[in-house]
C-alpha cells in the first residue's frame, strides 16, 4: 500500500516530518517498506535568477547565462530552450549530486566556455517527469532558498498492510491509526448527501443477501468521460504506481485507495434491463476487464443484467459493459460483498484485484451509502452530469459482538502494567465504543474493524499503541538441570553427518522435490507422488530417493570441471502421499576418482567397496549392528546388477550400496562412474539403553596369536562372506579373525571357479600351540569351509 | 718401551687405519684371533717363572682388554659412518605434497541447526518434528486459518492430491507444509502443558528468487504453561539471538505484526550495519528482520485441545537458512541448495565442528583444510 504525504495530510492534521511519520507507522504495526523522498537529495540545490542570457559563441542552441545565486553571480552554460532573463529556477552548484544521474557536477568547459554549475529540470531533480526545459518558478520566488522548500515535493511512503488491517488499505485508515498514536488529528470527512433529481431508470435487486447484504447504485446521465482528471489526482495515482486511464476509472481507483472503498461503474447505455445480483449458473461464462474469459459456478457472485454476468461481484468488472471514453450515462455501484464468497471465487479463478484484496479482508459495511454519495459528488464535480436518486437493495447494518478486556491481563499476559484508563484512552482513540461491565472494559468495534474477536485482540491494540519496545524482557526460567534433548534418531542424524564428513564427503542440502523424468528410475515400484502445482516442471515430484538430486548436483559439478567428488545428504524420502509416509535417509555418492593424479600414484577410481564402506560407517555412527547384518545382492534396479548389495537384518533393509546402473547414468547424461549408498536411519535397530555405561570386562591373552593363510578353489558364485563365516565357525574358541587377502579368477583355473585366499588368526588361551594343534585347527577350517561352500584347498 | 707396548701401539695404529668392517676384522683376527699376536703372547706365558708369569700375564690381559674396547669402538664408528653414507643416498624432497586426502564438510544448515538446538536445550526446550506432507487441518485450519482466510494468500502453497483415484480437490488436498507451525498442533495433541519445544525442519512455498527458494528451513518454538508472558517471549528471543550471533550486545526491535496463529503478534529485527560489501551484526543503524512471534492465539490452543482460559504461552518462527546467511555472511539463498562443491568447501564446516554451549557454538573444528 502506497500513498503520498500530501494525500495523508488530506486526512491527518499533523506537522510531523516524513521520518517521524514512517517511524511511527512501523512502531504501531504498519511496517514501512520504503520512503521515496526526493527532498532528501536536494540539500545542495538552491533557487537562483538568470540575470543575463547570451548565445554561446560556438553553438546555435546553447546559451551562456549569468546566474545570481543570492551570494554571487556565476557563468553557467545551458541548453534548455526556455531560458530567458529574469527566470527564477533551481541552480545546482559544482559538486552537487544530480539525483537523476547519480553523479557529481564538475566545473566543465562546454565548447570552450566554462560553466560553473547547472540550471535543472524537474526530471534531473527527480521531482517530476518534465525534461522539456528547466524549472520555472513563480517570479516572486526569493533567490538563494533551499530547493526542497520551494518545489512541490510529495514524498511517497509504502507500507506493508497485514491481512487483519483491511481499513489501512485506504489512506484514511492509516491516518486514523496515526492519529490514535498521537501523531496528529484525524480531519473530519465531509460527505454530502446527494438526493438526485430523478428516479434511476435501472433498478437493482439482490437474490443472495448472504453474499451481498447491501447493494447501492446510482444512475448519472450526461457525464463527460473525456474530461481531464485533475492534476492532483493524477499525480497521486501516478505516485502510487497507478496509470491514469479516464476520469471515471481514475475516480474509482482513487476512492479505492483513499477510503478502502471499492466501486464499479457500468456504462448504463450498454446494460439491458435491470441489475440483478445473483449467484452465477454453473458453467456460465464471464469475460473480464483483463480480456480473459472465466467459467463460473454457482458459488460465484454475479452482477447481472438481462444478458448475463456483467461484473464478477467484488472482484473484477466485465469487458463489455464498463465505462469507456465515449460513455455518457453511467450506473455507479457501491456495495458490500462478504469475504468468504469473494475469497473462494478469487481463489478458484486465480483472479487477483485491488477490489478483491479489500473485500476478502473487510470492507466497512456502513460505507455503502456514504461511499456512493462521495463517489457521485466526485463524478459530478469532474465529469459533470446529473445524478438520479440512489437505488438501495438490502440494508446497511453492523452489529459487532462486544469484546471484554480485563486490564490486569496486560500484566499477566503481556508482562507489562498498563492502567485501565490508559487502555480506555487507546481504545477510544481507535474508534471503539466503550463501557464497563464487572470491572472489565466492554469494547464494541467500529464498523471499519472486522478483526476484533477476543480479549487478545484488544490487548494487541493497547500494546501496539504503547509500543512493544516498552515491554520488559525476562529470561526464561529453567527449573531443571539441562538434559540432553535430542531423540536417538535426531542424535544419530547429527552423528552420521559428522561421520560422513570425516570420511571426506561434502554435505549438501537439496530440495525435497525432484524431476519426475529422473525420479522414475528410483521409485522402487512405488506410485509417484506428484505436486499439483509444481513451481517448475523439473521440481514436480516428492522424491522417492535422495539420489536423483545428488546426481543432478554431481552433473552440475562435472559441467563446471569438478569431476571427482563425494556428496551426501541426510534428509527425508517419500514412500507415500499421506502425512508421515517418509523416511530419514543418509545417502551419498562418490563420482570419478579418489583424487586428481598425483606423484604418489594413489589415485584410483571409486568402486562399490567405497560405497559399502560409507554405508557401514553411517550404520555404525547410527549405533547399528555392523557385525550382524547379512549382505544380499538384490539391490534396486537403479544399481549395477552385479556390483551392488543390500545390508539387511532379515527383512529389515538397513542400506543399499553399489555402482549405479550404467543405463540410469546414461539417461541422466552422466559419463563418469558413480557409486552410491542409501542408509535407512529409521530401520537401524538401536542398542538397548543399558543401565550401566561400563564396558564388558576385557580378557587379554599373554600368548602370541598365530596367522595362517589358506587358499581355496570354489565356484565363482560362492560369496566371500560365506567362506569367512564358515571359517570363523570352524572353531569359535580359537579363531578370532578371518580376512580375505586375495581373490583370483582366470588362467590355471576352470572358467566357473575362483580362488579365494584367507588369513586366519588363531589365539591360544592357556599355552602356545604345538605344530600338531595348529595343523588340527587348520584342518577344521578346511573341512568346515569345504562343507559349507564346496571349496577345496588349492 | 717394552715389547708389549710396541705391539699394542702397532695394533692400535692398525685399528685406526682400518677403513671398513672387513679390514677391522682382519686386524682383530691378527691381534686377538687364535693365532693372533696377543694370543701368541699369552701362549708363551706357560713357560715363564711364576712371578714373571703373573706380572706379564696381567699386563697382556690389560692390553687385550684395551684392544678389544678399541676395536668395538672403531666398529661402532665404522657402522655409523656406513649408515651415514647410506642415509645420504636416501634423501627425498620433503617439500613434495602429501598423499591426497579430502577433508569433508558439514552444510551450514546442519551447523546452524546444531547451534540452535544447543542454545534452546539450555532453556529446557525439546526438539519436536512433524511430517513434510501435511493435511490442511494441521497446516492451516488448526492454526486459525480457515479455508478462505486471506493469510492463506500470503503463502504460496504446494498441493498434493490426497487421493489418486479422484480428481484434485483443493479443499481436501494435502499440502507440502508452508511452515513448521503445524508441529505446534501435533505437539499439543500428544503432550499436556507445560510444553517447551523447538521444531526445526524443511518448509515449502512456491517462490523462487535471490531471497526465496521453493524449499527452505524454519525453526518453530512453542512454550505453553500457565504464566508465560510476552515479556518472557522477549527475554527468550533476546537471549537466543545474543547467544546465536555470539555478541555481547545486540540491538533488537519488536514490531507489531500479524500472524493468524498468534495474538498479539510481532516481527523481530536486529540492528546491523550494511556496507557495500559487508553486513555487520550488532552495529549500525539498519534493521534486519529475523523472525516472527507472538502469544499463541486462543483458537490455536483450542485446536490443540488446551483450555485457553487456563493456559497461555508464546510461539515463534525463524528461517534457519536466513540465520545462517546473516551469521556467516552468505549472500544468496539459492546457493544453499545447488550442491556446488566449491560453495560447500567454502561455506561448509569441518567434520569436528560440533556446537555446544560449553565449548562454544562455532569454530570448534580447527582450521579448514
């Protein structure tokens, strides 16, 4: 909401400066977003008189002036066509910052003649649009005066109006609030009653008083819509960003912003029959002023003539029967429409307007008749014509439910003592009708306030007028000793992030939605969860996995020349559309190589075991059982079928890991190799919360452990984990560790076989092993591994 | 000079002249070996008279011990010399770089989350959560925003059809939550007062420019008991912001505002100095909006099943990303979500940078590598 200072002063009698006004506005809840005050840039500029005009010796349009600034007479070169001796204008001395150019004026030689300053146009000072010549002030203007004092400067103030303060969408509402804050006096608004000299040939009737409780109309004949809108009105409309169109449109716009009072003007000659206010028919078409056609339903309110809906009540006029330049007879509408109907229609049709913004909040229900009179007077004054009597359907009424304020609640609710008298003073200045009931203040809202419903609303009125800065600040009292606050899952999420970062990965945060064209590969058989109104096509699906966005991120990094990278994110993925159908996932990718090439030759391409290590580290950081899980090879289809795995406890999937499927990477146009993991943090079983934090007693043997190597030949499809498990199981008392140290396929072995070499650590407990004992233990391993996996010693 | 002395001196000279282990060993064998000079000398003792034998024997043994020590000493010296020569050939250029390793990073949003939790934990707040896809009851209606409430227009909401088998219906559709305020209601549904929670999380609005992204992060706060006032709200936020920005003094301004779910409502600005290149928090004459707050509206308490005549309290909401931008001088919100590794490396935090009120909120992870 914008307005100018002069416009405000139309309603508010005040001497306050623009700065005082804008500080006060913000303090009472009308937040100032911007103040545009051209005067602030005009310190250096003064009035000056042109004493003498001579032609520039080397130009046919430049003049050399002698300019009297009141202190001295200076030589100024000027190109304006309107220079003449005796002209009093605005002089910019050298060094002045010219607002329009943002540059300081220097002593200049213009075609060989020195110029000590400049005579300015309106546009150069940004106080108007005129650039056809320099400013010409009245001849009796004193010279040497500050430019800001003599120019007609009207600062523009923009405030942000919260939805509860509908009346402040009119300048008068803002003036009233400022007056209540003590910054001036609200001027009376004199609205004459216009009787009218004839009966309106067009009558009005309302079928649906719930949606339109009051409808007033006035026929005005013989108006001249070609009449010039007065300059003051044009200036104000322009200043707040509205383009002057025609006198009638300008008047309705002006009153909309002046009094927050929407109006509409029909071309009466185009209306067929009488005005009927009714709900639209399902499927009824309406061609709006914005030249778009809307299909209405029976919950949209239509202002209709015999030919259908001519105005979408309270939202937008129709294209066909509005006022145009040659309009001579008009029907002026000033009506009340209820917020729910307006909001619902506006939302359904996605149609915004200044009128809708006011009606869906609150329009003063007692301003229909007065608004009609006010507008009629203005039309007659500007466009001439003759007014009919007012047509009124329905009656104006406003019955506010009284709200009670217990003054002691200021202390117990706000924490600030405010006297009953002070509360009453503030509320009465705001227009409330007050009385007392059982020691409580009984307050009845003025008709322009539709937002006061409970005691807290009245408390807010008092508090904002006193100023929130006057409320003391008291620190929160904590009775208990501070305790850990994160739940196990919340804490695990923090730990997993730090663990993955410590593994050299970069944490990223990406949107919860992704591109359905990419997400389709990652849905694991689920239905897509699509947004009804995505902001762009590429963000249309709630992501079924974190990988699509990580891959898009990787792709962008690769395109910037960062081809080797490791990214992770810990965030939700969505498996259903209902609230709560989401899981916390830690997911990461490694792309390309471990590093760029370096002299130690440590660089290598990332492989599935990097992803597996990341997954296991994340599970461990989340306190998961990393010893117990099985590893199966049934990862989702977006992974490489032969180079991926699932870490699980039976049916419970803790993680997927692996190389990504080349076909998926190709579809994303990623040419690098990518390994990935997804750890499902909700699925990780948590250790029982043991009472004691003490660790189990540690039994350490003093005897030397013995490592022995064994190489097996086994079918290629036998997993390493089954060989290791069988070896460990061969003798749990003596075997403490089993490691795979070599895997070989190829020459010297049948095609369907591979060699797997393991190193087994035996730990004696009571005495060192004899050769025979070691031999026996190794035989046990060979036997057990052979039995479980079909492996034979190589 | 006796014979023994001259033999000794001759051998010592040979020891001194030996320039490698082999030569030294030859000297040792020649002197002390089975047929060495000293050994031979000892062999002659048997034929001597007793007194002479004792005297000479003693003398020879002293010389023998002396020579053995000399040889050992020389042997060690030769070994050191040999090692030194070997080491001289083993020189590497230690100015070469180390094996490549990458220090990971924690995203600013995660870091600021940890800082916020650390501060509010001191004030007795638990951390609550709610779903990202919400029903309209929890996201709007229960927060005093019935379907046609104009405040719904303030927030550009993303909708999700709640039933794929039916046509989209805006009134029954789910929304992707526009704020974390719904967690207030979910908390009240589960827990009786006194309540003290913060609810950090992802929030979504259909908006995209330098200061708006379709997803961002908010932290919601809720306190409900029988006597919490707006003065406590001010104190709580004042303490939070001073702790968060890690400054001793911070100008803070409370402005009346409007949110459907609080009454009275306020927006909070902090004092700062804006220059062409920098933003200094706590100094200067400019104001920056950092959060919205107010006393919980009685209708919201009722929707959460709490009697507003008995209980009261406050709520607030702040942008986590915005707090991160202000504290850590990050200029553009959009860059938070672009996964640009250069950005993450620069604005991210080291893996050991945990936040606590004892060790401090920031700068705990050492210098970033």
